[in-house]
C-alpha cells in the first residue's frame, strides 16, 4: 500500500469512527447533509482565500479541511446505502476520462477542446433530464457567480448582447428604473440592476466575482488607511464629518498614486 493510499484509508477510518453510533463523537453523529453543507461552502472559500494570499502552508491545511467535507458527505451516504467515497472518486475519474478523449481515448487531436468539453457537459446534463439550456446551474452558488453562469448558459444558445455597448445601455436603464421604483418594487429593480452589472462586466471579459473581490480588497485597504491617517493626526475617524472623512479618502488615493509613480 502506498503512503497516499494509507493516509486516505486512515482518514476514512477516522470518519467512520467519529460517526460510529455507539462510540463515535456525539456532534459528528448528529450531523446530516444539510447541516454539513454550510461548512463545505465555507471551507471552499477558505481554500480560495489561502490561494489569494499565496499562503501555500495554509493552503495545505485548508485543502485538508475541504477533503474532510467530501469524506463526511460520502460517509453519511454510505450509511444510508447510497454510495461510498470510492464511488465518488470513481465517478469523477470516469467523468474526467470521458471529457478528455484526446488524452485517454482514441482521439489524437486536442483541437476544439473547449467546444467538445461543452458538448460533453451538455450531454451529461441531458442524460440527467435537463430540458433547458440553464438547467443544472446550482441554486446554492453565490448570487453573483450564479448570475454569471446563467448568462453564459443563455449566451451559448444566442441570447446575449453582441457587444458590451448593449449591456451598458441596459445598466443605465436599470439605474433609472431603480431610482423611480416604489418601495414595493425596489427589491426587484435592485436585482435587475445588479444582474445587468454582471452582464456588462462579463462582456468585458472579466469574471464579476474576481472584480468584486478586488474591489472589496481595495476598499478595505483604503478604509484602514483612512483610519490610520486620522489616528496619526490625533483624530477620531468616526467622529469626523463626511466631508472630513472624504478628505482622508482622497489623501489615501493620492498616497497610493505617489507610491506607484
């Protein structure tokens, strides 16, 4: 047995013990798919965070936490008689081999790989009973990411702006509709505005999730810098007027420009 196989078997054994109805951990025994799902999502984001911070030591640990989630779900499914961890591994192996016939099959060319990939995925969705081009976009995805995926699926069947200008006009239109909306209409119109913004960003070749993540990081960096500037001046940032706070915001931006000049 290789070291890799030993460690996987060790992990599976630990989970089986934790779930043991007699001698297992009380908390682990009480869990089900729905209670573990939020942890699975959280761990995936923590993996992404470690990657964004370029912290490979932390990434190793976070990948372990994410692997635990797969093992946990597989163990619960095995207890119910549905499938086990080996079935999960076999399913993804089968899928990868089927989606790469130029690597694992008889095809010798990698040409048009993206087109072939999409056709294979479409066939997989059809095999699962999909009847719409947008079937199979997970409801549990973050709303921003799901909006992008829905738009991409619609674009595959031709329902898309030919260029970003149409999406830009739509965004302006949605801004006006939100401004004129009644209180009862604001939620819907706000959603339309965000959906249109995702469309415009996507058509500019940028992943909306990446763009917003970068904007969040920039705002956080600048806000902390404003607070630090105010502290250096012996002032309580929260007690300042909006105009005074804006002055610090502009000072931070000017400082950033000077550092990159």
